[in-house]
C-alpha cells in the first residue's frame, strides 16, 4: 500500500500562532521539529498497519516549502520540497498509483472562525476562497484533486475545525485532533509528544480502513467554479490588464473578486494561487 502524505505547518501539534510558522518566529525552529515528528508518527502508524511506501510532500509556503528536518525524518520516505515544481505545487507527485492521501498539519479555511491560523492559500491577500459559492478549505481542494485520480483521503491531522471539515467531505476519514481552536491564535493544545501518539494510532486505523474499502473520496463535480475574494481591491488599471492578458479570470467591477472555472482541481488550485501574484505585482500584469 502506497501513501501520499501532504504536510502543512499550521495544523501541526504545538503550533498556535502565525509567529510559529514564519522564519523569524520564536517557535519556528521548534515547529519544524514538531512538523517532522507529526510526519514520522503518521508514517510509523501507516507502516505498522502494512503501508509499504510513503511519499511526503511539503506544502507550507515559508522558506520555499522547505521546512521539514531531513536529519530527523524517517529515512525510508521520499520528500517533495522546494519550488517551483514545474506545474502544481500541491500534489505534485500524486498519481493514480497511490492507495490513499494523508493530510498532516493542515488548517481551517479563511471563512472559518475559530481555526488555528485559518486561511486559504494566502493569509495576506485572500479574505475568502469559494467553490460553488461557499467557502472552501485547502484540504477539501486537495481531497478533490486526489479524488480525480481515484485516490481517497484517509487521514487528517490538525485542529478540531479542519478535522470536522474533512470529515464532512471525506466520509470514513480518520482524524487526529491535536488542538481545540479557541480563536485564530489560541488553542487548547495537546503537547507534541502525546499528539504524535494520537497521530500514529489514527494513521494505522486509516490504512486499515483503506484496506477495508471504508473510506469514500468526495465526488468531483467539474467544472469547478471558483471565486477568490481579495482583502484589498486591485486598481481599475490592473483589472483592465487582467481582462486583456488573462481572460481566464473575470474580475468584479470593484476589483475585489477574481472568478474562474477549471475542469481539473490541480489546475484550479494553481489558478487560485496565481491571483495573489496578479494582485501583488500589478506592474507584471501590465507588462505582459
Ligand atoms: Zn502553511
């Protein structure tokens, strides 16, 4: 059994504040260790239940998606890290040959409150990201992308909010709740040493459930209609330039909402992520 494990940092055991997940934060180096420990726990649980191969993909945007401690990670996994990745920066190495996806250290969406470090793709730029008119989390997008390859998402680890979200869209998914969110930066935290026992056990159960055919992937229903709502509107000039140069995006008259649709969730995630660069670097939009 082959497992594709996507790891983010906001939902890792111990992580509580934005300052924990950025390079200069007081606990950033500790958070890298917690993140690596959470991955190792999931790998150990999966292996104990019979998984034969785990590919780990780093999906936390700090330091060009290189946050795991490679000296401490299980030596038998492969790690996808760094950017750019020549296409999607999420689920880059996933294909239909995997038996299950694990989401470790993931977080709630921009539309959620509470939720530790809740955001969708860009904390700085995005007020909300909606799919079919409702707030969508990164985890749901990952699960839908995996579902398009026929791969179920079998494990979510993070706060109680993200675990609840994934339970709704992936019936049968195993959860490891490592903290109860009180707000966006306060939680009742299970310390990493104990949390990693919870993760290990949940990962083992997840593999058993996959083997029993007891995990359902969400039903993808393309085309996927997305809206990215920005915190700050783009100018009319940028809006006109986007219309001219990037007709894949429709921009609302007030410059706050970018809408697009795509048949493939991997592409949709990339398009949703690119909006931040169109908003952040208008000179490049004008230059194209
Ligand atoms: Zn992250």
